[in-house]
């Protein structure tokens, strides 16, 4: 009884906050746009009894999903999102791994402080930090002022409203999600393994590639998914730092929803996005499972 | 001691008894002035900050030796081993391996392999790949590697587990993988850092004999670090007893036990009774005045003592006889009273309190099963020993 109750709590949570909203979104995606409030048809009319329900289901169709394939904006936006997510994940890994490595190698009494410094940015609002980047990257921003002052540049560098700014913003924002899992994998590693590798004929560099990297593999995979998955649907960073050329599905979704007021198409975009995300999420769960088994 | 020509050892069994080995050539290269040592420590000092781990140490270790570094934690034994592996550099002095100064040679360029206390097996690699790791780094071809790994698996009886990961095998098997991995490259010198520390007692004893077998079969020089004196005594050809960064005594296990050079060594190895007094030499016999109103203890020595010099008499409990009647022909005998009896199954240790307050331990073998114990608590007893049973020590 107690066991059933304990299991029921997370399931109820998931049903109430994930499954029911998803069914609503799916229903909207299968509806048609209408000049009404809410702006879509049909509405379920329970007062009409059984006829009302059949009429409601008869009116639902996959028209909006079909529409997504007719306009190349959508699949381009999906692809572009995947591309931006992929590139920024690799960049975050390249920046994050050395930081995590340095933290794990630091003297034990320094580690909590370093960990704190990584987490510290979360104490301020994410929006404020992205706005701060606008101040840094704009044509009259801090970075350009500095570059012109040193004389490296004679004219300001256009960074804001380009994909470069989006990458900077994403790497900056998601860096802790990359650092923390890698750090936790590296910190657990036994130093004598590296000594053993050296003892058996490895140079320091080959010991790193043959021992450190494989042993932090699970941390790397976890970090990459933690960055990749949310970045695909990222909306705030491309809309604030990106320009008109930055095509990301999150932005398209927002425009369909708020500018076009086409809720059904916006919902269809969201459903497809979710289906795309299910694949990496399952892979991520598998990785976690495997890691738990290996430690078991 | 146990170093024998190949073939005289039954595989995986206890080596032949001591009496038998005496008839053969005794392995003692340290007594041969023409023999070149494999390892030479020359005035080596190692400091960590203001802590001196190794203090001006000079020591030779010979090829094919099973050399044990024995001492309490913090005595510098691990530092000595890590300097041989190349993980630490001496602050002062030189280390030679096969005549070569090792000062600038990194660990991966040394013909030395180490078996780590934690085993340090690579958790992401199978048993097979762990053993092959060092061979692959040498760039050997696949066939050679394959043959060598299979040989190592057979030697350590691990063939069945080749495909398993380290977390899928038992502690004893892991220990054997670590040994196989460190032996795979056929090093000149194998370092073993507390290799059996993680095993339970029974498994440890079996593994000790296995280690000796493998050392004999491969002819590799082994240097073992341990704090377990029984382990050092069992496996080693020579034992170095260390304290505070110095080697106090280096000798065969039998010499260390029967002829310790100091109270520290006598006390560190096995059980011992120490009685301090003043020397009164008379030829090779020395009388020790140790307590007022008690007859002097008579001992035999080859070292010269001055009259009145402070002297320590060390005697092992098993060399002290105990009886209810006064023994007739003993050189030394004292009367006392039984304070405590420790029954250990095969032997019993009696703690006998003398009228002077000294407590002397005497040991007897329980050769008869469940015999009526003739000596019990509070009994007045005689303890006795011959004039050659104990050792006379200056310090």
C-alpha cells in the first residue's frame, strides 16, 4: 500500500504536468485555426452528448503536420536548430572539459570554491545574464570598445545579432551543465590509474587519452546531452543575441504562436520537436542506466 | 632461502622444506663480493617539505632477490619504492638500476613495473586488455601480444576470466590480474606495494606462496613493501627493517629473527622479552646484572661489551622453558608466578611475573590433545633458558 503510494506520487506528477498538457497540445495540433477565443476549432461540446463527441473527433486531422512539410521554413529550422545544438555542444565540451579537468586536479581544499564559482552564475537571472552579453557584444559594447582602444580593430566588429553571438551565449549559459558531470567523473578517478598507465609505458599525453578520457566518457556523454537537448528548443538566446539570419525552431514556434496566432501549427511544431528530442533523451537515459550498472 | 633451480617446486604448492634446501646451493648474492647489484641506492635522501622520508640511505639489492621493505607506516618504505618506479625523485643522492643512473628517466622509460596497493586496474578494460596494456604501448605485433597475454593468464590461472571486467571478479582474482599485468612486460624489477593487504588472511597465505612460485619461475627481481612482518618473513630472501627513513637492519628472515641487531628490530619482528641491565663480560660469555638480589643472566655474544655498559637482553618466548619443578641443568632460571595464559590452539603463551615486577612470556607447543593443564593461573613456576637462547643488544 505504502509502496503503491510512493510510486503513485511521481506518476501523478507526470500525468498532471506532462501527459495532460501534452494531450492538450496534441489536440490543438490536430485542430484548425479559427478567429475565435481560443483561436482554434473544434471545441469539445459535452452538452451535445455522444453526437458532440463524434463530431469533435471527426473534425480532428493531420492537416497541420502536412502543412509543415509544404513550407521548407520548418524543416530548415529543425535542421538549423540541430546544427546549432551540435556545434555549440562540441564547443561547450571543448571549453568545459579543460575547466572540469583543472578543477578535479586542483588541491582538494580548493575544489569546493571552484565548484561554487561554476554554480554562482545561477544565482542571477538567466535573462539578465543574456542581456549583459548584449551589452558586451554590441557594436558600441565593451568588447568592441576594448578592441578599438587597444588598436587591434579600427572599425567595430559585428558580433551581436549573428550566429557567433548565439554560440557565445549558448556556450556561456550551458557551460555548468557540461562541467559538473565531467568534473564528478574525473574527481572520482583514482590517481594511481594514471601512475599505472605511466608505469606500463604511457607518456603523460597517451595516459590522458587512454585512461582519463575513457574513464570520464560517461560524464562527457551526460554533459553533452544536458547541453544538446535544451539547446535544440532554445528560444531566448537566439531571439536576443541572434539576428534575422538565425533560424531556430524555438523562434519559429514563438512566432507562429504569438505573431501569427496560429496555435494549431505552433502546436504541431512543438509535437514534432518533442518527437525529435525523445531520441537523445532515451539515449541519455540508457547511458545513465549503463553507468549505474557498471558501478553496481 | 627458497630460491631453487627450476623444477624443484610443485606448481602452486608450498615450496620444499628448509632442511631440503640446505643441501642445495644457497642463494646469497649479497655475500659474494664479485656479484654486481641490480639496484644501488647511494646516499639517497628524500624530503617532502621539511619532512624527511628517506634519510641518507645506501643499499644494494641483487638480481633475482625477493627483497622486502618492512616497517611501520611513515617509515619511508613506500617512498623508496616510488623512487624506484620513478614517481618520486630523490632530493639528494643517486639510484642506479643495472648500473644506470635513473635520475632523469621517467616511469614509462624504466624496465621496472609496479603492482599497486589498490591494484589500479583499468575499470574500462577487460582482464585481457588490462594485461595487454603495457605490451600494446611497446608496439608489439598482435601475435606476440596475444601469446604473452595467454602465457600470463595461464601463469596466474586467470584464463577463464579473460573477458571479464575488473568489477566482475573477486578481490583475489583482481590481485592476480594486477600481478599478471605488471609481469607482462617481463620487467627487470617488479615492485609490489602491499600487494596482499586487501585479501583476507587465508587467501593471503596462499597468495604468498603463489608469489614466491611466480618469482622463482620468472626469475624477476621482486621488491615488496609491507607492514606485515609475517608476510615479509614468508616471501623474502632478505628483509630490510626500516624506521624513520633509515634501514635499521638488512638480513635473511632467519637472521632478522634469531639475530636482530637492535631492540627495535627484535621488538618489530615477532614477540620478544627484553630485559635491560649492566654488562659484566667474561670472554664470550656476558653476565647481565638486571635486578638486585637476582642471579645474573648469562648470555653469549660475539660483540665486545665494556664492564658496566648498558645492555639489553632479548629472548623469544618460545626459547623460554616453563616448569613447575626447578630445572637442574639450565644456565638461567628464575622463579615467578603465572599471571596470564593465552591459549592459541597450537601453542600457549604464559605471562610469568617475576618478584622484580618483570613479566616474561614463555611459550610451549601443545603437542598433546586436551591434556590436563598442569600449569594454571597464580601457580608458582620456574622459567629457564640456555646461555645461547637470547641475544645481547647494545641499543
